[in-house]
């Protein structure tokens, strides 16, 4: 360990180490807990930012895991303090957790800034919690280590393996088509989420936890450990031990996050066949670190990195299998020639050192590069007259026949309009139609909800149709699949071209050419624009009003404009 800081240089020293009336107050209040000077004097104070709550089943184990982290902190000579933060339970938070990602990022930053904290262990994993915690930690800039909650165990129904989200959509369509009954549906409800931990498909949670590891922000291998595996609490204790040394070494996020480490994360994202949501979060994290990142970079990388993680929804297996196959270290070892191996990570070693010796144990779960899961890339970025600032598709999870398609639009003005219409038996729709959903973006949703996998109209589901081309300014769950074009920017709510699409307009997509085109003439579009009126604001007061005033578009990572990197924020005065 290279000791670079003295105890007097610790941030907490200003609260606890000086001899004045304020420090007397701080120390006396620590003594009120039953602590003594031996607990804190000269020791790094470590915050354990915990997104546990009684409503977040993905994080149900994090209360216990915080104790494991504390054990490690104490072993290494630190002083652990658990600080609860908003838990952002993906299934329960409405209208969408994405409305609150920046809220948690701000909470994390300000929790750490306002307290006598020298380093932080961040406990999260359910979708938005990973980017939010990391964004906040980047902005405060103190040493921070991310502890992924880990995926839950595989689901089970009558011997069939069930995956979070993906199998819910699949069996819901079967139920709508009359192929399974209420009792069977109820059994699936009992079997699809069998343990604590995050979704165990390659949804946003698994993608973002892997990205955090690829960026160098977790201990090696941490992101793949199932939540219920005894390796998980051991990893937590190791994280507690390590963060203490990180404080002494002053190993801050800006030393770890570089253009090369961000590229590593995007490459891993593509190899995992990861969630489209991750693009928004990676852009936001990079921008917090002062690294400009254009959507085009995802497209460039996706053309060179094949999907090799055979995990649903792009593949066949689940994250538990991925762990048994060797986990993320094995996947990164498989693609080591594509990665920048000299990037520094939280354990003080390089990525290359961390993956040395890692091997694939189940070659059908983590495939060789030459035997990819899909010949299609994990993402494709389009621009064009419908989406001048970009939109995204996941070709590897789509029916190949929609990778080149032209069809008439069927437009829904908002989610409620779609919900009213989609199951009508007389809906005028064919499998060739392109379903278009407006007003579902960052401002319009609000919060860009995961509505992008629009349901297939019921009359087509009954006829056996399971995929259609769909376009929206919404996101979709990483556990979703289908020919869904998402994140259209600028969004329709602020007057983006999507707002001008009418039912019957021809829309053409050609994934190979990265072409998405609305076949409506310029003159007609200008006339429609002149007739377009902006919808009323979604919120008049509170956090929602602040969100609407400051939220960026998808290509900007949907961060608030006032949270951008570079603007100085003073340390708190201690009076
Ligand atoms: Fe928490 Fe999917 S609901 S990770």
C-alpha cells in the first residue's frame, strides 16, 4: 500500500480532529452512540451508501451486506457509517425510476459532501441505482467503490427456467392469446422471482453492474456473483477492507475513469448484449467525469464487438449460469485483445492484471469471439429525418425480418391512447405496420418510461404475431426484446420530428445502412410543424418542475444541465 495521505489530510479531520467548539460537538455526538476516540481518531471515515429499503426486493439483502462491508472497514482500520439513500425499486416507483435517477445521484453527492466522509462504498444494483450512485460519487470526487447487489437465482415454473421480465412478456402474450390459463399464470407469478437480488436476465441491472466492473469501479469479478451466493458477503467485506486503503492512496474516480476505461465499458456492454438503457447511463457517467461521449461511439464499437454472452433476452441462459461459466472476468479475458488492459481499477491493479488467468468454464454460456450468439450487433444508432440527434435499436434481440422493413405508421399520441386502442378487435393493423408512440421521452413521459416495447395488438397476438417494428422516444426494459427503436431525440414532447408523424405515413428502416426514414416531404412536414402546438407542462411544482426545467435529452444522458462536470462546488464551511 502506498500511503499518500496523512491522518491530518483526511477530509473528516476538519470535523473530528481539530480542537474547537464545533469539533467538540461532533465528537460528543459520536460518543452519544457509545463510540470512543479509538473508533475514529486518525481513521478514514467510510460511508456505506445503502439503497436498501422495505420496498426494494432486489436490494433486500443489502441491509445485511452493509454489515459485511462494515466488518471489512473495521478490519482495515477505518470507521464505517451507513448512510441510507433512496432505493429506487424498479418495479414499484412510478411513473418510472428514471425520473429519479438524477435525484439519487444528487442525494449521493450531497450525502457525501455534507458529512465527514473520506471514502464511500456504494451499495446498489437495481437498474438506475448503479448509474445514480456512480454519478454522484464521480461528482464529489472522493474515493469510491461500487458493490453490486448481484443477480437473483434463476426462476422456475414446472421445470421451465424463467427469466425476469423476458419471460413475463413472453407468457403474458401467451395468456393474451389464450394459450395459458389463470392458474398457470399464477404459478409463473410464484416462480419468476425466487430470491433477493436483481433481475437475472441481461437487463439494465446486470448490464450496468458489468459496466461498473469494466470501468474499474468494482472489485474484480464482483458484478457476476449471485446475490444469494456466499461469495457475495465475502466480496462485500473485501470491498470494506479495500476502500480504507483507497482513501490512504487517494484513489479517486478521476484516476479510474478515462476515455479508455469508458471504451472498455462500452465494449463489454456490446459483448454482453446489454440493455439499451445503458447507453443513456454511460453517456451521463462519462459526462460527469468530463469525458465527451457521442452516441456514434456505441455504434462504432458495436460493429466490431460481437455478442458473446449467451444470456436472455439476446441469448438462452441467465446470470447465474454466467457466473458458473466464469463471470465477467472470463468474458473480458475472452475479448482481452479488444480491451485497454492498462486501465487502473479500484483494487489498485490494472484491468489486465485483474483478468489474468480467468477462464471460461461453460463455452456455450460465454462463447468464443468466433462463435458469437448473434450475427447482429447489440446496438445500432440511427439518425435521419425522424431522429436528428439519434435513436437506438437492439438488432440482436429483434426478429431479423424487421432489420430491413418499410411499413405504414400506426400512431398513438401517448401511452393512454395506446392502452385504449391496442386490444381493440377492430383495430386497423397488420403485421407490417410500424407502431409509433409519442410523448414518452424525458419530458413527455415524464422520465422516459420503459414503454418502448409496445404490446403487439391483441388481434395480431392471437394470430401468432410476436414481433413488429415499433418506434418511440421512450426506453425499454433491458429484459425486453423485439424490433423496437427507442430514445428518439429530440423527443416529440418538445417538438422533435416524431411529433409530426401521422398514421399512414411510410417509415423505412435498414439496419445495415443505419437508415431510418420518414417518407413525408419537407413541405408537408413544415405544414405539420406550423400546426403543432406544445403540450402543457407535466408538472407545475416540486421536483417534477425542476426536472422539466433542467433535464437533457437521451443523447445527452438525460442528466440535469446544472450537474455537468467542471463547475466548482465548495467544500462545506464548518462553523
Ligand atoms: Fe430491480 Fe430488475 S427490478 S433489477
